C-alpha cells in the first residue's frame, strides 16, 4: 500500500457513537487501519448553534490515490445521511482528509477540491490532539508536525472521552455481572455460616442496622429513579440517556453504594468477621466495577463527562467544590 492517510471523523447528529463506529468499519474496507485515536467531544466551531461533536482520527494505509480516497470518504458520508446544505452546520458524519503521505513523501495539493495538508487542521485542537496521539510526526504544514502544531491551540477546549470506543464490550460486561453474583452468594453463605442474632444494646447492632437501612433506601430510591434505564451490565445499552434525578443528583453510583452499605451492615450487626471480610471484598469489587462502568458511560452516554464534574462523588458523597 503506497499511501498513508490521516482521516478526521466527526458527528453531532443522530446516534453519534453508532455512526462513528460504523464509519470506522467502512474505512477499514478502504485499506488497513493502522491506528485509531481516543474519542473526543468538542463544542462546534463556527456555523449555526448546534450540539457538540464527537471527534477522532484514524490512520489508514491504502492503495487509493488521494482523489479516489476523497471520493470514497464522501460516499461513506452520504451513506450515513450527510447532507451538505450549510457550511459548518450540524452533520451526521464528517470525514476530512488531513494528511497524506506517498511512500513517506508528503502529498501537497492546491486543487480547490482537495487541499493537502488540510488548510485548517493547524487551527483545530479537535483535529490535532487525536492526530498527535496516533501520528505525532504527521506533517500538517511544511514546517511543523501535528505534535508541534498542537502547542499553538492549547487554549482550545476538548474533552477526552476514552480510548476503547470502537466496539461494545458485552462479553466483559457479562463476566463482571457473573463475578458480582458469585460474590453476593459467597457473602450470603458467610452470613449463614457465622450467623448470630443481633444483640440489642450493642453498638454493632445499631451501626449495622443503620447501614442496612440506609443501603436499602438508597438502592430502592436509585432503582425507582432509573426506571427503564436500570441494567446490571456496565456496558450501556444503545440509546441509554443520562439520569440525574433522585440520588443521582448527589452520587453517581448510588445502587453500588447502597449494596456495599447493606453488605457491610449485615456483617457488622451480627458481629461476623467472616462476613465482614466477604462484605469488604464485595464492596471493593463494586468500586472497581463502578470505575470501569464510568469509562463506558463517558464514551456512550451524551453529557456523562460533564455530569462527572457536576457530581464528584462516585460511591461516597463528595461536596462539589465552589466555582
């Protein structure tokens, strides 16, 4: 394959993530995908008022010469509903040819239909940052690489959503749910093995029952607030929307917090070191699962990254710092 091309992807209409994923599949049919950047979210630059973009850059090795590659990119855009009615307007899919090398030599073109390197790439952090991530030496001008040009747009804001965004990870999600169920069963077995009735008047009884009650209330409140969005899987289902009502206005994972409180509270109330150990293991696993789930929510759920900033506490309430 003679040509190496950097292609910038963007979408701010429809199911943005699904469109971006499908576009990557389409690009793979044009050659060999050598690198795929992290997924970014950025505010629109220029044009009418519109929603934020998802952005990424891929590096493609291909036999298609630049003009033929451009035609192929425009065909992919059309298949995904791109309509060119307004300059810098909202779009389902935008595929820009940023840089092309021919056997290591930079392709330069002044043809109005295809200017290479892309003339506005050096002005846009949402292009340069993902490009510098996957191809830092990419020659975006005669005198500067992507990594060097990135310093000039450091004042522009972009949000890195995550690196692992190309495919849903349902197999790992099912494994994590299976481990969670197993740990609950182990904890239940430990409670039965070392069970004794809580003793009235002991501090352990009051602390334990208070934790169980608070945990149960938190879980019930959170389940009711989620409604049809409720799922045990850490991989968000297609179309999952951000929930900010109820306990989610104060805590990002109230169900996990409530389950951990209930597990620890039951062990404390019956004064079982065995059950307390299994409860700690379960709580630690829920914290790990919550952290992983958030990495998937950032990629899949619009607005989740901003929600993380508004609500600092994952499983423990943390007051928001004053602006």
